[in-house]
C-alpha cells in the first residue's frame, strides 16, 4: 500500500482531512477484541476480524464501528490503484453523509453455493464443481470466492478453472487460474482472480491429499465480483 495508493499526495490529503486513520496486524486482533486497549478498540477490532478476507484489507467505519466500505487491496481496479482507492474514500464519505451511491462500495452481491466434498487420496483429485457465470460483466473485474469448510471431517482444497477446462482427476491442477490449499475444518479460505472480459468459470472443491482417503466434509462458497469501471 505504501508503494501504491498511499504514495499519492491526494490520497494522503483525503485520509488526513476526512478520516481517523489506523492500521493493525491480524495477529493483534484477538488481544484488541479482549479489551487490551479499551472498549472502542475492541469494537473496531471485532469488525476487522469479521470482515477479513485478504492480507491487506481496507475498511471505513462510522464512529459507532459500523462498516461503510470494505475492499481488499487485491480488488482495487487498475495498475495504478491510487484513483480507485481515492474513489472508495470519497464514496465512503458520501455514504456517511447519507448521500445516494451509484453502485455498491463492497464486494457486491454475493452468490452462495453449498455442497460436500471427498478426500480422493494422495496424488488424486475428486472435485465437486461449482459453476460461476460472469458473462454479464462485459468489462471484466475481480472475482472473489470465500470458501467456508464445515466443522467436522476433512480439510478443503479448491481450485478455479476456465469453464471449458476439464477438471483433472489426478496430479497437481496445472491449468488452475487460482486456488487455496488445505483449509482447516471450520475455517475460511479466499480465492481472487482478475479477469478482463465476461466469461464463465468452474470452481472445484475437494479434500486435501493429507486427509484420509474417503473422508468427507461440507463447504459453502460465497461468490462475488468487483466489476471493472465502464469506459
């Protein structure tokens, strides 16, 4: 961020003039939530933990710790991310002032899909497929998939493919566009993929190779897209 959006003087001026700014490391959140620095810091930390998706997350909160805007740094549009970040900041101020927004300032409408998966054994794949239709996003965007693994059973592994790619049944998925390995039971994994034009994808969810062959678990995939701006 310091080498990207935060290197922009206009971004820094907006942050200093209209926001109370802070940052926190993920590993510090539990202590903050327990009140290590007071009740107010605990409320903010709880919101950060609730909405965490990626290594660098951006959130704008009201003084009452209600979320106005949430965007992973990964989902900021463009090679130069400063204009996209500045737009988010300005829209956050407008939302706080009660002004109408032209489009959402979050990861957008989420589609949820639930299912089960099975551990195929070391060296094999047994994907449960999830079809994703992003053809409506003609200018492309950033696809974000949050995979929640069930509390009992196997670890989950997921891989994202083009829709016309045949899901492999063994070996490493070399044709995967993105993925997330070994999501422990009860936890979440996140997959991000930037695409340039509307298309369909296929997410495959399976058990990790480290699991006992035949062990199973459930999963829930939340799918959202941040659209690229229209020229």
